[in-house]
């Protein structure tokens, strides 16, 4: 097993290689069977674990929840968005796993067992281990130097410009929690689970499914389902406000954007707030 793992690590270390398919057992081994002690974080679609390669080098392993694998659209969408991306401000995909096994499972606690198809879908990324931007803009102290804030904003802009112009990709969930900081505070855009890829002549999409994070979603996307690169620019603007001020308020108003929403997620008429 050790020699086999060394071989897989060698493939991962080739900087010119495209992301490689990896065996599930290899990913299980380097995450200590997906131990909670190796957990880096979790989101709506899966859990991210720290993988330790035989050399001691770290990688990040994202394991998608089974509930999101009824079809492969989310996995295929994120994988398609990340293939071939190489930019210093976008987290780099280095490998993936798309295996399926057949296992005997208990049929809803009835005591009966059936043979079921179990998909295993994982994504492997370079390890960016200095927390997310959310940690630095929401800890209450907000002691980043102005030069550092400027460099962070510029890095996010560079990464987003690359995604839009070179990859024709709209992220759709740009927020501080999805921007990872490296040891030198260089920002890396991450988590492409909601992203959309546009054709060469395509400028927008209309969708009925509108997932995202309230407070960062562009109004035309949130309420009308309009997907365009402008949606990411709106999110970027909110992030810039947070980086500069430490708050998520709109300029020239004392009403935070989030307060325009009711607790059930419905939108509150702004004119009512102004009366």
C-alpha cells in the first residue's frame, strides 16, 4: 500500500499535469478514514478533510454528502468548472474520485438488506491553510493593514477576472467564507459548487433554482433568476465593503443589506423601511 500511495503522490506533484483520477482507498488512507480529527470544514454540499501524503505534504479532500449524489450534476458541474484552472488567486484542483461500488444496505431500518449502488465523489485541492477571509473580517478586531487590504482586494479581482474572461465561469457564491488565504495572505477563490460555465457568445442564463448566500446574492439573481457575470461583481462589491469597513452595509445607508430580508428569507420592501 505504501508504494502505491507513493505513486499516487508522485502523480499529484506534477505541476504540468491535469487533475488526475484518484482511487477512493488512497483518499481514505491519507485522511485516516475521513476522521473527524482531519476535518477542515463543512458546507452545504460536503466535508473538507486534511489529507496527509506519504511525504508529509498536505492536500485538501472534499467529500460530497450522499444526499447530494442522487444525480451527478453538482459534482460534474464543479469538476467541469475547475478542470484546467491555473491561477494564483484561484484554488487549484489537483485530483478527483468518481467511483461507484455496490454494497448491501439496510432498507430503512426494516431489517431487510438490498444491494445498492453507492457513489463516491470527491475533489482534491492544493492545501491553503491560513483560514478563510471570513476569519479576518469578522473577528471583531479587524487589524489588517491598509496595504494588506488593498492587496487582498486586488487578488480577488485578478482571480475573478481570470474566471470570467479566460474560463467563462460565473462563481455565484462569492463570499469571504469561500476565499481562502495562504500563509502570505494571498487570497484564493474556492468552492465552485454553484458555478456556471458560459458559452463563447452567452452572456446570461435564466434559472428557477437560485441557491446562494443571502447578503451576497445580486438582486436580479435572487429574485429573477438572472445569472450573469454581473452577479459576481455585486458579490465582489459587498466583499470590498467588508474588507474596507469591517461591515457589510451598503454605502450611504445605515440599513445593512441583510436587514432587507425577513427571517424566512423573503424580501422586505425597502420603501417600508424608509418610511
